[in-house]
C-alpha cells in the first residue's frame, strides 16, 4: 500500500512538472506571433495548446531517451523492494528539482530550459542515491549536453540566414504589405513549432512516469509506454500551454529583439525544423534554447535590428546554472524523501518533500502577483531601464506595470496573471 501511495504521488508530481513545462515554454512557439500581432494572445495559446496535445502522440523516441538514457537501471535490482523504492525516490526528487527551477525562472521571466531542469534534477538525485556511477554519462553527453551547446548556435545561424534572405528577396515590398503577407506564414510556422514541442517535451514526462512504473514492477524495462501515460502527459502539457506563461512570452517577444512578421516566420521555421529533427533522433533537445537562438538570429540577420545582449546574457547565465542548480535541489529532495537524518520512513519523507514543493510553489506564485503579466500587457514596450538594472528584484524589473501615470504603458491593466 505504501508503494502505491508513493507511486501515485510521483505520477501527480510528474504531471505537475509537465504542466509547468507547458506554460513555461508557450513562448517558444507563440511569443513572436503575439509580439507582431499575427495572433491575439489568447488565440495563440489556445492554438498552441491544441497542437501540443496532438504532437505528444506522434513519437516516443525522446521518452525512451529519458526513461533509459539518464539513470543507469542496471544499478537497481527491481525485484527487490528496497531498490524499487530507491529508484522511485530518485524520480520523485528529480521532478521536484525541475519544478522548482521552472517556477523560479518563470517568476523572473527567464526563458530557461524545462528539459535541462528535469535532467539536472534526475542527475542530482541519482548521484545522491548511487554516486556518480548511477548516471549514464555517455547518454547525457551525446543526447543532452552536446545538443544543448549546438542547438542555439545552429538555430541562430539558420534564422539569421533565413531573415537576411527574406528581406533581400522582398526589398521592393513595403513594410506594411510585407508584414501583412508574412503574418500568415508566421501563424503556420508557429503552429509547426507547437506541434514539434509536443513531440519533444511531453515525452520527457512520459519517460519519467515510465521509470516510476518500471521501479514498482507495473511494466517491464522493455515494455511500450502505456497509452494512458501518453494521454495524461499530452493533456497536462496542453493545459499548461493554454494557461500561457506570459512572463516568459514577454521576454521572448519583446525583450530580445523588436521583430516584424518576416523575422517571426524565419525564427519559427528554423525552430520547428531543428526540434522535429532532434525528436526523430531521440535527442532530448531544449526547445527554449532553440527558440531563443532563432529569435536572436533574426536580429542579427536583419540590417538595423537591435539585439539586447544584456537580456541575452542573463539568459545565458541561467542556462549555465540550470543543470547544477536543479541537480542540487534534486539531491537535497532525495535525501529528504529518503529519510536521511530527518524522517524515518520513505512515505513520510515523500510527504514532507511534497509539502515543501507546495509551499515553495505558493510563495513563488504570491511573488508573481506583485507584478502581474497577462494578455493585456504582454506586448507593452520593453522598459529599457530593466536592461540596465539586472540586480533588481523581479517586480522592480518591470516598473511600467506599476505605473499610475495616465495613459502610461501598463496603467489600469487587469490584475489577473494567467
């Protein structure tokens, strides 16, 4: 009975991560379409949610990478109850590390990688449980670290070349007409990114739940992922996407580059091509890294466009510390849930760790209410003062949202932050 309760808690936590992945990464597909006005904000997130739902059923290659390519399952005797519990706690602790990082970077409006947060959490928990030998480092290097370094560079180059070509070919077309025509292409390419996101990111949670089922003996290591796991993960990421991660959407759509529809189409086409290719080869790629690299590439490829390198720099720092930070949280939560020096049973430890997660989530949400970002103000002009003051608190980095000056950007906006 204890094992079943822990398994249910782990599955709920995995779906909660999938939900945060959805709203954290909505901007990867729709930020540019919202920024250019190609789609109204709520329409954009609804379209993205539906396509994420569909995309989650199209492939399971990435799920297999997560389920069998990070934690070394041969280290566990899954016929032994103690080893099964140990693997289950590794998965649980890794998920908590990922959720905490997702929520923190969402609060700060930083487009960080949900994928790397998950991998970091699992790696940290596996090291705490088994030592460094518990991680399949070859798989981590080949299918996670190398793609993470290459993806934003490749995406940026492809988008820069595409942007330069688009503006060269349409040089004689007026900007107004150009934007009007390219908005249709932008909607199509953004839709493709949403579909690609579903094929890549929803599967990561499928892989995690599969690991949990293997640990408890409900499925074998070589079994196919059950349909109910696919359906639950697809629904969770779709609902999260529909909620709209407006804080991150704002940073991607307005903070990096002021873009027009041709740039948006170039960025999204580049992102979709790279994400779909990585999904085909089972590479657990960060869609955030790809989308961000593409958006920056459009600024480089268009003459006269301005890239806000200070914003990009803060994002790069977040990317560098994602794996170690989430790994530390994962290791701590494994120790807590395993009962090391604090509690005496796995079940009590899991409940304590789950309570800590709920408490931190509530605190982060309350902090977000101090400077709400929603469909009504997501496209306000980017405040240059935020660029110049990276040391300020999250609510201070968007002072225009507190403005009481009549007709000022952000004045009299609705309080709801979806």
